[in-house]
C-alpha cells in the first residue's frame, strides 16, 4: 500500500500554525492534552519529558516545539510501518480531483496520480478579504496589505513600521501583535473586528472537567445545550471552580449535541453566541496573555470594535475607512494585516480541488456553508446526500457538521477513525 502525502509547502508534519519559529507563539492547550495519538493520551507529555525532565503537564509549549513533535511523529510512523506500506512525500499542488474513471485521479500541474481513496485535509479555509469593495492589487503586490497573517516574512518586516492595522481580534491577531510588539520601538498597533472581543486567558492550573447533562439520544435543542452550560456554571460557582472549567467541560458533548441539533438552532447559535463563545473557549496561554495585556497597558496596542468600509492606497501608506458605532473615521497605516477567521461560505472560498468537486456534485456544502457534509466516520456526502466511498474529509472542513473540528483532540480521533475504516476496506 502506498500513501501519497501531498503538500505544496514541502514541510511535512506540522501544519502552518506550528511552522512558526517565534518562541512567543505558544499552543493554547496544556501539554498533557496535546497528544497527537488517539490511543496514547500522554504521548506528547512523555515526548516533552524525554527532552526536558522538568516539563509539566500544565505548561504551554511554543508552537515550534509542537511542530518538531509532529514532524518527528510522522518520521517515526513511516519508519515503523510494515514493509508493504510506503509513504511518499510529494511537494506539489493538487489542482483538481478527477472521479470520472475507474479510479480517482489527482491532477497536479505536470502529471496525474491515480489513487484508490482521497482524504481531504486542507486545514482551515481562509475567508475572503474583510471589506465590501476589492482591495487594490497594488497594495498586495507591495505587501502593504497582507491577506494572510501567516505571511511571516512580511509580518516580520512590519516590525519596522510606525502604524499597523490588524483586521480580526482572535488568536491569530494575538500572535501578530506579539511579533510586532517584540521590538521596544516597534509600531503602534490597532486591532479591529465587528465585535471588538479578544481571547480570554487560561488559568495557571488545569481546568477541572465534568460531564454536562444533555439528552442521551434523539434531537438536542439550543435551549437544552445552553441549559447544560448554565448548570455547569452554577455548579462551578457552588464548588468554588472557575467558568473555564465549565467551558472546557462542554467540549465533551458539543460535537455530539451539534450533530443532533436542528439546523435552525445551529444557525441561531452561530449568529448570536459564537463570538462570545470563541473568545472564552479559545484562550491565550497565561504567559501570552500577560505579554498581550502589557502591550495594551503600555499603549502599544489598541483593540476596538469597528467595521471596514474600504481600503485604499494613499501614496506609500494604506488609507482605511472605518465604520464605527457612532459614525465613520479614516486613518492611514504603514501596513494592514488580515487576521480574520475561517471562511463562512465554503462555496465562495473553497480551495481549487474542493471547489471543483462541489461544482461537480461530488461534495456538498453543509447547511451552514462552513464546510462539507460528512458522515460521523469522515466519509463525504455528495449533492444527492449519498455517502462517498472514494472521499473522506478531515479537520476544519467538518466544522459545520461536527462543530468541534479544529483542535488536536478532534483531529487525532478523526484521523484514527478514517485510517481504521480505510484499512478495514482493503
């Protein structure tokens, strides 16, 4: 059996967030909960302790260290594989997937690769530019407007600027702000989003988990899910625990509840609760939170609520027209960096091969357009609602169906389930 692992970057193992070399960029989950193996919950902690005996379960390691872990795990897995299993690392870009013949074929720029099964694991799909009118191409060509906060070289260059705007106020913004704020004489930073909310900070201790009470089977309503969360908060208050204990406990059931919830309830939660939930659910490591708030307290960083009406060129700078709660404003910046979240319309933003499969009806957007329709075991569903025996989906493209689908906890379980199903089919 041959496994073709295709990635345009040529860096196999760590995804984009774990390729950073900045030690200030830390994972936002404690070490004891970051094992990449579904059947070995202490694997990452043991790996850390083999290199640093003082490593603690509650520490938040730098993402570059976790990237080393993933890279080594891939290498070890390939080395330990049975002789009949071969892993090919292919540095290339998949333009399309052809399902019109006896076997699926991946169409690369210069050739095609026939396979028996396709696993789509693209990671988060970026949304469109966060403005109602197009950003001038000249701004992108001059790197004055960065459509991706993962453009590390250009973000590093921005540390010499005077004024930088970051659009988006999630964890990606936090990373960019820490990079820009590392220099004592670095730029003044303004971060904006429609909510103006930014991530909360983890406790120094591990959260204490308890199982929320939701119906064991059948539909789950938004009222029942919110009621379970309210009960956890009340219990935490009585026991002297923290709201973070309640938030993290909900992760034990939100995926299952989300799948059993009517689409109208899921849409209501997405529109009314999602942003407050995200800033409490996806938190900063304690040391990161301390540095982030120091930037705010020192006046280097401002986070505020604002929309973007337009982004224009103003000589060698970028002019941004804001929509504020009490009117409009216009300001010039040396650079604008988009740190917005994942796509909210997969039909519009899907990467090239996924787009083609959607248009051909081989894949179907989920009801909320956050990703793709999939079965619980990762098998994709087509536009007619039929289960695919040729395509599986892993990761954030399952967000609309599984909700909790971007963390290591979910990715390792999804990977294990898909791998075992494919092995059983051989």
